[in-house]
């Protein structure tokens, strides 16, 4: 019952102002009744007793006022509404994240290291794109597709979780051109309204059989926009440079080298944008900015199911009026 009153709305709520007429009608009725009654001074009223029927007769006016109040509420059209909605993407975006997984991504200038920081931010980015298709390409000295473009976010997030440096799976190095070309290959046949690549690296192109400039031209030809991210602090960072007998990496301070001119050139050539992530916070802010730059148009269809409630008020008012009129014209017909 409480939930019913909480969800009830009125089609014509302005009619509820008519309820203010009821106190006016009651006041007028009392004044008129006092004007019609004669005054007789008596030394004692012990011989006069108000009968039961006299009390009932006085309540007939109350029935009429209650009926009037119910009719006003009924005219205001009380009803409950159940709102449901459906959303569909009218301009979907296909996105491929091309991620550098070379050994330098284990550098500790971001915490706990570049790769772990990236995976956390990339997952949040995927979660914020529920209406887009996303794929994952990883590259080091070579490149391959880890996850093709898909709308299944669980698969994409699982693929991101599994990203790691694996020297046995990929030759170490930084093949930016190969990573970009592989990402372009995943998008070239896409029918999406917008196609973008987020290319992340922390180094200088030093491997691969495809030049980054060539891959950039191919992306431009297919109408693919490339956002490039250079990840790494300014100055020196702790890089892995050898492996200890127990299998752990040995780190030492080395200068951070990122080919920013190349990254800027790729972004400019494809109408994208270059970003520099020097910290965990900056990296998160970059993905958030890309998220805002590439918005997907969503069409929301809302369905309203109205359940009219005025009938119960109208019926109750009718019953009260019938009772009032019936009593007035039967039992109280000759009542004085």
C-alpha cells in the first residue's frame, strides 16, 4: 500500500486545487444552518435529548462532502506508471588497443610497473565502453592479435588480465609498425561508423618488417584514427636488464627513450592525438580523455505503461452519493 501511494501520479494535478472548496462548503453549511435555527432560551435542557436518527441525519452532509472529494480526485486521473527503457547504439565505434609488451614495459617508473598500471587502466576503459566493440593486439619484436574485435567485454577484460611479458612467445624489441599494421588489419573491414586504434609504446621502433610511417598511411587510407600514447617518466627509470639465477629480473637505472616525434606524426597523420603518460594518474587521465573524445551516440527508447486508478475513486464517490440520496429520500424524508 505504501508503495502504491509512492508511485501514484496525476494526469491533471491542477484539479486537486478544487479540494480547497470543501472547507469553504463546510463553513457555508454550518453558517447557513445556524441562520435557519431559531434560538429558545431554556432554564434546563434535561428534558431534551438528541436522538440517534438526528445524529445520523447530521452526517448526511459529511457523506456528500466525502463523495465530492473523491470525485475531484477521480477527475485528476490518479494512475501508476511503470517505465521501461531500451537502448541501442546508433553510431557504434570499433576500437583496437595495440599494446607494447616488450621487457621495458616492466620498468618501475609507474607503480608497480608500466604493464600492471596499463592493465588496470585498460580494464576501466573497457568497462566504460559498454556499447562498442573492442579488440586487443600485443606487440614486442613481433605482433599478433590477442582478441579480435568483439562486443563481449568479459572476453576483452580476460585478455587484458592475461597480458604479460613473455620472451618465449614474442621476440623482444619494439616493432611499432608491426603492432599498428596488425591493429589496422583487424579494423579495415569494419562497418562501424568510427574506427580507432589506441597505440601504446614505451620505446623506439627497432624491430619488424613494416615501417610505422607505412602502417600510418594504411590506417589513414581506411579512415582509422590513431591515438598514440608514450608511457614512461621523464629522465631515468628502473629497467630490467638481466635475469638472476633464480629467474627474477635485475633492475638498474637507465634513461627513458620514447620516439615522441614518431608518435606525434602517426597521430597527426590519422587525425588522432598524441599523449604522454608519465605517471599512473596521467595514464588514467589519458584514457579518460580518449573516452570523452570518442563518444558513442545512444538512442534510448522509453516505454510507459499506465495503470489508471480513477475508477475506484469514482465508484466510491457514487456509492456515498447513493447512500446519502437514499437515506435523505427514505428514512429522513419527513425528518424535521
